C-alpha cells in the first residue's frame, strides 16, 4: 500500500493512507454497482434505484384520496376542513383555575369565506368571561363561532377560557359563502 502511494508522490501517515484507500475502493465499488447490472443478493442496484416500482410517481399515487377526490384542493369548494382549531394552555387565573387560549383559523387559500361555523364543545363553560359574539354554546355539544358571521380567507379569531380541564373542540359544520 505504501508503494502505491509513493508511486503517486504521496507521503502520509499509515492511518490516513488506510482511510484514503478505503474511500477510493468504496467509490469504485459504488460506481461498479450502479453502472453494472450485476445482482447483489436478489435485487440489482439499477432495478432498485431506477425501476418504475420505486419511482416518485408511485409515491404520489399513495397521496390520492381513496374516494378518488381531488388531492389539490386549491380552487375547489370550501369545506369544514378549511377551519382549523388550535388550543393550548395559558397562564392560570389568580385563583388557580387553568386557562386555555383557542385560535380558530380559516386556512382556505382559494378566496372562500366561511360562516356559521359550529364546533362540538360538550357542556362548554368558562370561569373567565368569553365574548358570546366570538364563541358561545347554543346547545349541548354545539357552539357557534363569530356569531355566525363569515371568517374570510386567512382570517382568525381567538379567545381564552378557564376551566379545570380543556374541552375537545372540533369543527362539525360550516357554510361556504
């Protein structure tokens, strides 16, 4: 090995030489596997890397909805999936009751406004006053957002409530404007 490196005019320590030779050997081996269709085990490297079974097109097919629906929703009608509810803890009330901040967003990008947003909310109640125009319980498990008024594309509203536990808030129905 030392003779090979001396032949190329290179003088290095033995550990660096071993690493250099190993790197060159690995590179040559990789080139041979990629450009020569010899089988490694039962699968050829060319088949594994360049076959239609492993193409990105197959991976994209997995993203299609099972009902044949449109994966790219830009420009299509709005739905309740365009309203997103985020909820997280915030500073508790002075008397120690846990408090939570809720943010409701219209993530529609095709210019749709969404009104009559109803959210499942159980027996929602709060020790902190919540503006009823922003969020109010109509019946058991039915709360109304923004007094039924439209939430434009990209718009959001938020409020805070206090209770001993967080409510599971989930969009149940909307009206597309």
